[in-house]
């Protein structure tokens, strides 16, 4: 809840400081993003009242500009591996901050390179000869007057990236930099003047933050996919190409079945992810409630789900953006389409806030634990309650009726059966590895392919279930009907992609597969008349989309010509490269 | 053959003109690329001796710099839809070149915007009141002295793109531009002084060029994938992260099964595509032979195969590049990895030289034709001979032996059965649509999802078969063994991805699927010790790879620090943005 407030605070604050001075695009990175989205909130969460006075007000006024320096050149996902040290010196009441190796150099924090004058640095705390693990420290980086790096601070930009050109992701090498004891963030953990360490009472708060941010990413995957679908589907209604029937006019490319097959399942997916994101945030708010009073027993499940869904939705959206881009033919490659920019901005979310494969394996750990509980005779509740049935063999490969039933509720059941089967197969793989004499860890590692698949199937089931539940709540019959079609399409398309699992689970026969394909084609044709309306409903304004191909008025070609004419290379009829390079070259030959 | 010479000629020429003056990276686009790779070769192929005198020598000397202007803003794949006109005026013995609409503006040609002073323009030829379809014309664009656009020439750069920053892809609007009759490329088609049109004798030559270029693209997909695998696999051997066994040192990330599962199948695919590219070029050379003497009866099959393989290999490589990039974690996102640049340079090949979905459907057309021939009782030969068996029901779903045989030759057979099944299902879909009263064209369009799948399966089978055949030729037992493992991995990995097809075809049972998965894991473990050697064998030199992560010496972190320090933003300790923006902003608040 705290964070929801922060996000909206940050947006407003961004607009205040952005007013006329700083160009801030809501969907583009900017060098103050980490200051607003992480530095200020971390102070709010972890600073003592004294630290709030000393740091928060100047930070709010942008006198202090901060970043959050956690990742190191050689260490990302595995936090325990971070090497930066903060060694307490009781003689001077200071911490000595140090980067002992090249791999320990802080790497990637946004705004670190050139913009920030402070950083919250995560470092291994050493005091009284003992390491107490990661703690957070406020480290001044640059002089407040001249902005010059302070002594012992080796700092700079890490160089060009795939995208985020406007953000100075930076590096920071600390060379025995001394900061006062009072610069450790001490609301929870503390180092006393004598050097004794006081542990934090609970780590639930940071745990919650992670869940919250991953839930936001899930919704964001839906937003981004909805933007791309808007662009590609509008353009596909404007673009005419080739012929379906000889001699007739070139049809809208949206009339080609292959184009529908690329775009409509993604349209359904965009809605699915938006609903999933909403569900996650709602659940988070419900569970965390007033943080001090909340019953947090559901948190582990939400944590597991948020990890897997973060990976599931970002991977899917990541691929989907590129499908949308390529479905626009050559013009998708032009930055006038906005699709290349959307891709390079979005794709890091497969890596940051928890690398996706690692995320899938976190969810898998929860699934395996749940599976073992069922095996031990416990009755599970919540999202994994379907595993109860595995144990009772209700879901073992079963006879399939000759008449294939593909209604939405049945499909949710089939996805449940698929997930249960893959969870069971992963558990069996671990058991078999153990039986072959492998230690627990090697058994796990040798089963990770199966574990990722199990998590993936679990997430797929959960997203479909949330979609179905959402559809069930819709009262307007028209909206209910079209959303129901989309949910159905989402389910059937996934079934087409993972036919093998459903066949393997014995809930589908080879002879029935063509019916699934026929059902899919029927749904594509059903979506066709509403497709443009369904992307209009996302309500992305032209200014935010910033795409020549995705214009609401469909005036694509005139706009593309205008956009091209304003290319920087067109400032002069004869570009300077002619005089500088071509003419001398021609003269030589 | 002619083209092979051109390619190597162009490379040499590039080096000659590149000597010290022009920075040319072999794998990066440059503004003279189309001049060398298309303008000069087109002159060689289609110019008359008189035109060779007038245009070729000055072009070779870079006095004339040309581009190839075919694609229009509103028209790509469908050549008949191009709108630019060339109307013959017998009174002045000139062609009037004209862009009648916004959509007819030439769009995308490389080097058109600012560099070229001539273009070969593809236009609909009108003479004596009749349209004779597309022909090629040499149109002067800019004055030879001043480089200023000539009258009636509206020309410029089309603006920023995903990549190809160094290439001025351009637009060209022709406003009743007159060129002499002698500027039509007349080696084959001709317009006589009286305006009468002489048709070309054969279109086989251009047909052959297309096949040749697509074959090159197949090999290039292999090269690019081999570069990415080199980078990702080397880095995965350098990078240590997390833990497999508690308390032990962080392992190389290449020891994680999930990492192997991402990279080793791509390594196998890189080899597969390199062999496929080699096969295509060899076959092209064999078939075309001395072009005047060659028996071109095999050409339609090669044409069909080259279309599908172009799509199959570029789609796979395109996805694979991103898998490699993301397998490098955050650092893959840095341009120091080279992977972002490789992606943006490669991804257009899914669209150019034939949009991939259209390509797949061209192959499908050939497959459907072959299937109909089998149905009519003909015996097929060549790549599609496996369809003979469909007709005789030898490959209909068959009993599977309880002991799963997964040796390489069996796998090739299973892929054959899969392809045959999908070809048959696509044909049945068309027949069913017809039976429902749809016209031939609608039946086709309503079956294109199935048709693309059939082509995909056909290509997959062909690539595996070429891989197996290549392995069979290897005499060195060590090389044979490791290549055999890779071919096996390629086959088993595909089987895992398309389990549904094999189950549906009845050549696999649900109970056997875990054996496929077990086999896959065994192969990954088998490849592990040779993985780095297998990418070293591609022999990509550091200078060409240009990747900090993919360095041969493995000195990744030192090099990354050095690369970062040379970032343009680091030229000064305090960036100008501080004085320009931050300071005034801070003063205001």
C-alpha cells in the first residue's frame, strides 16, 4: 500500500519537476527514475527519523539525487555473492566502503554514471570481525557544489546499451571510502557505536516490496502488449497487400488467416495479463492490509505466484512485441512504428527484478513443496489445491470422451490437469535422480528443465483461471460475450501450442487434434469484426503510443512521409558526408 | 555462379575502396552495400553492351553510386501491386518516370537517401497504351558535380530504424522525371524506338538469383547463430553465479541444466544451418551449372525449398539470438556484448527477400502440388518423395514398439512421418473448406495456419536430413562422434518442442515422452565438456565478433571495465547535462 502511494507520488513529483524543464515520457526511461522509484521509497522504508531529516527533504528537492547500487559486475541474481564491503571502524565511528575486486564494481544502477550525487549502496557489513550480510548505506558520490566525484569514488557511465539511451546506467568503484556510522540505514538493522550488530526483527517488509514490484511488472506486460496489439492491428486494417481472390482488390492484411493467427491470440493475451496484473495487486493489497495487522500466511503463495507470473508474462510479452513488429512488415523496423523502442525498453524486464529462469525455479520450489505435502497426506488450499487430486489419482491419464468438449470451464480443468501432470513429472524426475544416488542439489539441478515446464504450466493455468473468473464477473452481455470469446481464444491457442502435454495427459486424442485447430480458426474469424474495437478499448492515445503505424485516424502513409522528411539526415539536401567522405573517395579512384 | 563471383568481387572491391578511407565492418551495413551487392550485379546481368560502357565503368569507379529501388511505401511482397509508372513517349524517345500516389513513393532502398546519385527503379512500363508490367530503369537522381537532387526528384532519408544506423535507407518520389529510352535495362526486355515492346525470352535468370540469395541467407542464419553461441557459451564458462551445492564455490553458469538447455540446442542448430546453407549453394551450383546448358528441371523444387528454408532458418536464428543475449543476463543488454547489434542487423532478414510467412506459403504451394500428384497416382522423386508413402498409407498412425528407438536414422524417419502427416492435414483442410462450398482461394486462405505448419515441418525434416547426411560423410572418428551427438541433440530437442505432432502421428506414446526428455538431458550433459571447443571451432576472431563477453581469452570483466570507461559520456568527469539541466533544475526547487 505504501508503495502504491509512492508510485503515484513519484508520478506527480515527476510532473512537477518535469514541468517545462525536463522532457519526461511516461514510458521511456529517464535519469531520475531510480531516484524517484527506488531511492526515495527506500529512505521512506528504512531510514531513521534522524536520517529522514538529513536525507529525505534534500532528496525530495533534488538537491540530493540518489540511485540504488546493488548489482555488481560479477554478481546479479545471487545476492549473497555480492562482494562490496562495509567495515566498521569504531575508532572513527565510520564505515569503510570498499570494492575489493573488479567483479565487485557496482554496475548497471540507473542514473549512477553522471546524474546522481548519492547512492544507497548494498554491501556486506563487517563489524567486530564478523560478517553480518547485506546492509544498506548512504554514500555521497559527488561534491554538492561542483558535482565532481569525491575522493575514492571511481564512477562513470557503462556505455551504450540496446535501449535506455536516456539513462546513464553507471559503474562505481569504492576505494576505501569512509562514511559516518549514521549513514547506515538503521530503521531495522543497526550497528551500535561499540560495533555491536542488532539484527532486524523481520524481513517481511522487503519480501513484500519484491512481491509488489513483480505484480506491477505482470500488469505492465499486459499494458505493453496492449500497445503493440493496438499498433499492429490498426495498421493491419489500413495496409492492403497481395490478393486472396484473383482479380479482386488487395485485401486488408488483417483478413489473412496467418495475420489473425499472429495477432488475435496476442490481443487475448494482453487482456489476460491486464486482468492477471489487477488480480495480483488486489491480492497483495488484501493480504498486506495494514501491514502491522495483516495475516501474512498467504504471502508465500503470492510470493511464489508473483515470481512465476513475472517470468511467464514478460517472456510471453517479449516474444509478442516482436511478433507484432514483424507482422507490420518492413515498416515495423522503422522507429516511426514505435515498436523497436517498445521492445528495447521492455526486454530488460525478463532479466531485472529476478532473472526469469530463476523466477520460474522459485515458483517450482513452492510447487515441489506443495506436492510433497500432498504426498504426506496434507490437504492443500489456495492456488495449488488442484494438486490434492494428483495424489488421489483422479487426474491420472483418463479415458477421453469421443465428443470433444471445449467450453471455457472444461478448458480451465484441462489446464489444471496439464499443470498437475507436469508438477508430478518434475517431482518424479527429482526422485529418480535421488534414487540414482545423486545428492539433493544435483537431483534438483538435473530436473530444472522439468521444473521450469511445471512452473510455466502452473502460471498458464492461473492466468487462464483469472481470465475466466474475470469474465464470469462481467454483467454487460455484449462485453461478456466478446471477453468470453477472447478467453476462449487464449485457452485454445495455448492448447494448440502445447498439444503434446494434453495428449500426454490423456485428455485429448490424436484424432481430436484437428478439432482444436478448427475451433481456433473459428475463434479467429469470430474476433475479426471486433478486433479494431478491442484495441481501441485499451484507450492508448496517439501521443502516448507515438506510432505512425498505430494512429487512431489510420492516416498512416501521409504521416510516415512527414515523419521521414523530418529525419535529422534531411536537414540539408546534400549531407556533409558527401563533402567529407564521398567526394574525396571519388577523386581518388 | 555468376553471383558467387560477384560476392567475392564485391568483397575485394569493398576492401580496395575501403582501404584506410572508409570504415567497413564485414557484418555491419554500410551506405555502399546496395551499390556493390545489387546495383553493379544488376547491371552485369541486365545491361546491354552499350549500357555497360555508359554505366558500369563509372559505377565501378564510384563516380556513379547506385541503389536498387523496388519496394514502395504501400507495396512490398506483392510486386504486381507496385504503382510507379514508366510511360514511353515516342515523340522525345523518353520514359516519363512518375510516382502517382503517396503509397507509390519508393521506400527503404539502402543508400538511397543521401549517398546514391543513380537508382535502378522498378516501374510498370506503359507503351502504346498498354501496361507491360515491371521493368528496370536507370534513373539519375543527383547532379554529378554538386550532388544536388535533379529536377522532379524528391529524395531523402526515411529516418531512424531499429538498426542499420550507418545506412541511409531512403525515399524517392518521382515527379514526371524524363529519362532517355536507352536507360531501360534492355538485355532481355526491350522497347523499340516506335514504342513496341519485346518480351524477355525467359524469366529463369531472375528466378535463379532469388534462389541464390535465399540460399545465402540460410547459411548466414547459421553464421549469425554461431557468433551468438560463441559469445554466450564462452561467457557462460567465465561467469560464476549462485550455487548448485550449498557451501561450494559458485559454479560456471554453463553447469546449470537450464543454461545448457538454452544454449546447446542452438549450438546444434548453428551447425545444422551452416550445413544446410552449404547444401543449398552446392545444389544451386550443380543445378544451374553453366546456365545455358543446365537442366533446370530440379529448379522448382530448389526454389520451393529455398523459400521455406529462408523463413525457417531466419525465424529460428532470430529467436535464438535473443535467447543467447538473455542467457548472458544483464550484460547481454550492453552493446559491449555485441548481441544487441547482431540482433538489429539480422532481424530484417525475416522480412526482406520475401516475408517469412509468404515464403512458408510458397513452399506449401509446392507441397500441396506434390501431394495432389501423389493422389493422382504419380511417383514423386527428390525431397518430397516421402509423400509417396502417405498415399499408400504406410505412414498412417502405426503401432509403436514399447522400446523407444531414438537413434539418428530413426529420428529422421520420424520427422519424415511428421512432415507427411502435416502435409496431409493441410491438404485435408483445403478439401474440407472446398466441400463446405468455399472457392479455391478462400479454401486456401482458411487453411494457411495448417499450410505454414506443414512447410515448417518439411523444412525441419530437410534440415535434419542434411545434418544426418553431412555427419555420415565425416571420416575422422572424433569429429564424427561429436557431430553425431549434435545432430542427435538437434533432432531430440525438436521432438521435445513438437511432442504433440509425434504423439498425434502415433509414432510416440504419452508414456514414452519422459524417455525423450531423459534422452535430451543425457545429450546436454554429453555436449558440456566439448561446448567451448565446439564454438571455438567456428573460428570467429575477436575483431570480427567485437564482443567483450565473447572474448577468446575469457578476460571479460577487465575488458568490460575498459570498454565502459571509453563510453562517450565519460569524456568529462562532469557531463554537460549537469550545467545545462540539473543545476538550473535544482536552483528552481
